[in-house]
C-alpha cells in the first residue's frame, strides 16, 4: 500500500498494529529518522525503548546473515507489549530477504520498520511494499512543510490554539527550516505559552523564532548582491557585535551567490529555479533574488564565487591579516561590482 496526503497522515498518527511492515523512505535522512522514530513509538508505546521492545538491525548484518531478520521478528522480550524491529539503510539488494520475512509473518510477530534513502520509481523495495496488501510504503518527498504538517507539529507539542496571522508566520518559517527545526519551534512555542490564555499571536512566534544570526548573514549577502553599499556598514557592525565569525560571513555570501548562479543558469529561468531550490524561495524574496540573478549573469557570478573561494582560503590560512578586514574588503568589492552591473 502507498497512502498519500490525508490518508498517510492518518496512517502515521494511528498506525494499524496488524500491519506487518512499514517502509519509510526519502532523500532527507533526518526526516526519515524522525518519522521512523514517531512510528515506532506509536506502534510500541512511549515506554517501549525503556522496556527494550524496540530491536534494531543494520542492513549490513542482514546481508551477512539473512536469518537474522525472521529471528528478530519472532524473538520475545522480558516485558509484555507490542514489539518493533527497525532495519536501517536498506537497499534493493535486501528485497528478497524482506519478501521472505513478509511471507512468513505471523500474528504476534514484531512489526518491521524499514528505512531507506531516496528510491527510484522501479525500486524493488518500493514495489515490494507498495504491491503488498498489508505492508505500507511511506514516501517522504523533499518539499517544504505545508499547513497540515505545521498544525500536526503544533498539536503534538500541545501549543494550544494559534491565530491565523501566527499560523501564517509559522508556515513562512517552516519553509526555511528542516522538519527537526520545525518540531523544536513548535515545542518552544508550547513552553513559551504554557498557561497562557487565548490564541498564539505573531509576537509569540517572533519570541521563539530561531536566533537572528543566520537571518542577519542572509540579509548581508543580499545587500552585497544588490550593491547596497550604504547598508553594508551597519550590517557588518551588527554581525560583528553578535559574534559572527568572518568565515561564517564568507560562507553565507558564497551560499547566496551559489543560489544566484543556479538560478541564472537554469534554462527555465531564475524564478522557476528558485521555486525548486531546497528550501524553496517564495514571495517577495524570490522576486528580489530573480532580479539579482538576471543582473549579475552566469559569468559574473562565477567570478564572484571564485573571489569568495579565495577569500575563504585566506581566512583559513596561517596569514596574520585581520580576518574581518579581509572579508569586508571582498564583500565591498562584490557590492561595487553589483553597482557597476546595473
């Protein structure tokens, strides 16, 4: 089976204990681990880890000893209760062993949770689980969290009611972070509002949002690419006061210029490339970056990246030049280049 959308959300929230096996796969390994762990706790209970009712088996162990899987599924522990066996980093080479285990599954066996990376459409693992009448294939696509996922994390954390403007702010933040960071944000909001009355407001969200350091580096990089020389001085001073290292500034600028280079090189145009970026770039920021990519062009962006690469090497070398002065000089040079290209 391969549920999707709301059906998948329901299946993960209340997993069927009679389902013998689950395949959780996707390109984002942190998200795969998170969903796998949530699924194991939902199936075996919150005390399963302490009661040793969650077994673990590595793919390499199964390749060496195919009998290890059926033995693990049929083993009995010291504590009563449902059991789960996790098989991590599975590949298509394990499909025959998994097929045999599914065919031999009996009531009372442990539930098998298999995790894997990105799988092709013709993957033997996908075919095995998607075609099986009772096993479930959980595909975790590499896209930003939607409103339903944000709401589910808020409900899991117990953050209480959230107003529409606060929810919009949370959705915008979710598009810039991974699932683990979204979960931490929901938990921080729940703790911040513990005992508070009414619905959460945008001010509540701002109070628990991630620290402004990375946002400040991104703001500085955008100012450099836009040629905003007047804004750079205050931005440098603010980041230095926050303790941001010169290497961090250089890497942030390089990350921004790599994004612009990918956008400028895309045959479908900068806007389409930015929408496909990971994380995607939305709204007014996408329009700004698309204009920057068009103004710079591929050749000039490659020259900018070469300068940033050389600057990074200089910052990491044994040279005694003041590091902040080195990175400021490079970024000011790029900002002046941006103004010449207007």
